[in-house]
C-alpha cells in the first residue's frame, strides 16, 4: 500500500516569515503538534516546526531578549526535513519515522508537498488481536523523568532538553498530580513574553513555577492495560503520551505514541510483514 492511501491531504502549513505565535495558534486550532514550513514566494517546503522546537528554543538565552514580534518561524524551524515521496509504501515511511525518531513526515510529489503522515495515522493499526493481547508494560518507558510542582519552569526546560523528551510527569511525594508538556511550555513562554515588559523578562521568567502552568486534568493508564486500549484512548483524546500508575496513583512508567509505534514496527518486521 502506498502512503497516499494513508496520508492526510488537507495540509496545514505555515510560512517561514510568519511568527511563532502564528504557528502556535495554528497548532491549537487544528490540534496538531508540527507544521511544515513553506517559502512565502514559491510554496516550496523549506522546513518543519514542532511544539518541542518552540518549547526548548524560545526560552533559551539566545532568544531571551528577542521580542515575539521579531521571532519568525525561520528562526526556530528545523530546515533539514526528512520527507517521503508519494509513491513510497506505508512500510517505507514507517521505517523512516522509527529510525529517525520523528513524529511526522511531509509527503511530496516532486517539489510540492501533497500530504502529511503522523504517528496517529499508524497508531490506528493497533486495534488487532496481537495488540489486544500485549500489555502496555511491554512497551512503556520505566525510567520516568518527573518534576515537583514547586520547581521552576526553567528547570523543566532543561530536563526536556537534556533527556530529549516532550513531557514531564508532575509528582508530589511520588503521587501523580499533573503533567507538563512541550505545548504547555511553548504557550506559557509566549504568554509570558506578551505580558511582561522586555526589561523584566530575564529576571521574572525564573519566577514561573510548574504548579502555575502544568495541566492538572490528567488521565493515566495501568501497566496491564493492552496496547490496543491505550492506543484507542490516545487517538480519541488526542494524547501524545500517558503516565502509567498503580492503584495509589504512584508513577510506574510512561507510554508515548512513539513507544507504541516502535512496537508496531518491530512486531511486523519480526514476522516478515515489513
């Protein structure tokens, strides 16, 4: 099966001369976490920007004093984009995503972008008996990076960068009380830059605490839930990851779309399907 049978054809893009705030609004409106970046003159694909890019870069020392109005997509985007051709197979595209540790691939036909494929598109495969019989403990990440609610946002950013992750589980005495994601980070920093005069931003950003900006409405899963069950929840509720807890709501692990995608790929590869 070629990838054009799977890809989303209604592509949401952003121009490289638009602002970071424009990108975040588009992501929020369309409930997506990455945007292909195009040239304003030719509509040619020139980069890609993700929530994670925004979260880790706009709060960095390099851009700390740059006003939002001057912060263009071209400043933050990744310009070396991994793409797939419209004639490539579904299997080839999944292999690219797993091996390159990326969550989405623009699909091109010549120089033109004609579609987009994300982890969610492949997660829909996880509804067969094979995935219904496999518990999430077989794929979850057991080493969970957590943060306390009284920690500073700048510390959360450093944890995300150092561990190459897009979410932190917020715990109080080992009990899960929230989650803090790259999306939360990006939105918080942009709102902060709009609200606080530039000359005070350097000092006041260190007064932002996780308990003020974390998502408190959080859904967890258990280690015995099946891959199929968790994948279904992620698709329906548009989660990119879920903490795994015990009956006392203590953290036991975390599972992401990436974890499930790797299992889908390995499962099929070992059986000669891929």
